[in-house]
């Protein structure tokens, strides 16, 4: 065991931070043995030092002064588990510039500024670890960074947001409306008081930006990712999906094409025999395809204080070992700036439309003509429920793969047809 301890500064003592501190304080000897060096929690930065905490931390460890953690020369490693873009991005930059290694669970910072932080760290010969920023306790980043490095990654598809998966699951099984399912998720502790980040697909887009960036070693920015939330999915769509052999999931998908990549987050109909269709509740799953390894599925708890702390403290041990040996155990990244993201309109995908029409002759022909003119080939065309009181019927159409722009134009043109009351749902088929 190395004689000088490795001093750690922690930012955040909330859901994740309290579990990280607890592991370090109550399991320190085992962690230090695995690391080969004593791991010492030196200081913890919080907003409110007087707040009641779920774990006991010696008062002299706590500070509300960022400089006492970031600028303290005796601190070797900064762990950031506070969240949000600024000031955390600035704190991490400052720590790296001062020659500290950093470990973060912050998906917003890593999605928006990850490549720059990694470049800055490489210049300073320090490392940035961020296993906990995507998929909580599931070993994703280390899998890409070490075990899959012999591969050219072809595609990554994921159910990466536990809140929306829980909500969609309740809508499917219990026939709940979106609002009721969200309220249930909030009561069960799976959704924030303001669920916009999850329901709107923002959280999944941040995670996909990180996964895409490390899978292909390019800079995938969150605002380049096509993003659609789950608010357009209605309870009836789950019934029709099941009849057609699909589950509805919020899918984050990225795929390699010559010179460019596809990157999108949206609800999708996933064939019931696909592993992602079987991801239940708040679980996450990431399905990776590499040219050598073939298909790999990683599944587990994508959130929660303990699983996330497992990833953070695992990073700390790995980092401590490489510091002790004086080598970087993991390869650094070199990001290729020339490869960009394909605009969604140019992506080829399949689609499902639910269309409310007047129940009269000629409707099917008019709809068929729109698809034909847009060059979209129909895979199935089914008349579902009919309502005699207002003489309308519901049609469900699925298509073969087509350009997304053509699918969207067909959607718009159908909505303008005289016998069409509404194109009630449009969901891509995976
Ligand atoms: N929770 C999860 O399941 C999970 C899973 C994966 C990743 N993450 C990520 O982990 C990070 C932390 O999440 P969390 O759920 O643990 O958050 P949290 O429970 O809200 O805790 C945040 C902690 O950070 C401190 N903090 C916030 N802003 C600060 C500032 N400006 N200066 C100093 N301290 C500050 C807070 O201090 P006070 O306690 O004094 O208010 C609190 O202790 C986020 O980036 C999140 O995305 C969380």
C-alpha cells in the first residue's frame, strides 16, 4: 500500500453524494485495499452546511466555500455529484487546470462540455471519469472504454430514462393517461416534481450525446440530437401496438453511416421479441452492436443513490490504482471533428399512424394516394374501432422504411384531407 493517502474532495451530499460519502467512511479499509492506497475523504462542499443529512458527516468535513475544495492543493481528486451545468462545469474546469483528477455523475456537463473537459484533462495529464453520468450503476463507459475498444461500434440503442419507462409501462399495463401515470411515478419516487426533463426526452438526449461521443469518438452535441418526448402517445396506442406485436418505449438510438451518424430520441414501437421491449419499470438497458463482438446487452438500475454511488466509487478505485502505478489505465479519447449528425429528415425509419376518419367511401383511396405520392410504401392498413354516433372510424397504418421527411409530409397532407378528422398519433417503428 502506498504511504501517502489519496485525498478526495466531494461536491454534493444529496441522494448520490451521501451514498458515496457513506461508502468511503464506513467501508474505507476495503476500498483502500482494493485501490492499493488509502482513500481519504478530505472535504465536502454543500450549499447548506446546517441541513439535516441522511448520513452522519463530521462537521469539520463540510464547507460551503467552493475554493476550499477546488483550490485546496492537498486534494488530489474531485468528485462532483451536485448536478446542473454551471457552476459545476466551471468547478470541474478549474480543478482540471489545477492538476486534479475529476469524477462526475453530471450528465448535463458531460453531454455539453465532455469532449473539451477530456481534452483539457489530457493536456494536464489527469483523467476525467464519468461512469455514473449515464445509466447509473450499469457499467457502460468502462465497457466502451476498455472491453469494447477493439470494435468499431455500429449502433447503440437504449432505454435510458427510467422515469419514462415506468410511465409508459403504467400506461400500457394499467391503461392510465400520461398525467395519471406521471402522478403515480412521482408518488413512487421515480419522477421529479417537474418531470419535463424526463418526459420531454431531454435527459435521454444528454445521455445519448455522451454514449454517442464515446462510442464513435466524435463530438455529439445534445442539441444536434433529434428529440421527441412521450407526450404524444395515447393509452389506445398501447393496445394497437400490442395487437401489431410491439411495445412502446422511449428509445435513444445512434447508428453509424458513412461519414456521419444518426442520433435520435423519441417514442418507438419496439418488436415484442427485441430485448429493449422487455425492459420493465425504472430499469435501463443499452443494446450495443460492435463489428467484432456482435450484440451486447447491458441492463440494470439506471438511477438511485446506491447504484450511482457504485459507479462513482468504482471510478475512484480505478483512478486511484492508476495514479498509484503512475500510468493511465484507460486509453484517452481523440475526438474526430469531421463526423456530424444526420438531420432527422434524412433518416430512414418506419412509422405507425393512427388516423380518425369519416366512415365513408373513398377515404382509403385518398390516404393511399398521399402515401404513394410521398414515395412511402405501406406495410399494413387496418380499420380499428368505428363510432356510429359521429360516423367516424380509426385507421392504423404502418409503413416500410422511408425518409423521415416523407413520413412527416404524409402526416401533414393527410391531416389536411377533407374526410380526415385527425392524425391522432405518429410513432416511429423500431
Ligand atoms: N439521483 C440519481 O439517481 C442519479 C443517478 C445518476 C446520476 N445522477 C447525477 O448525480 C448528480 C447528483 O444528483 P442527486 O440526485 O444526488 O442530487 P441532489 O440529491 O439534489 O443533491 C445535490 C447535492 O449537491 C449540493 N449542491 C447543489 N448545488 C450546489 C452548489 N452550487 N454548491 C455546492 N453544493 C451544491 C446540494 O447541497 P445541499 O444538500 O446543501 O442542498 C446537495 O447536497 C446529478 O448530476 C445527477 O444528474 C443522479
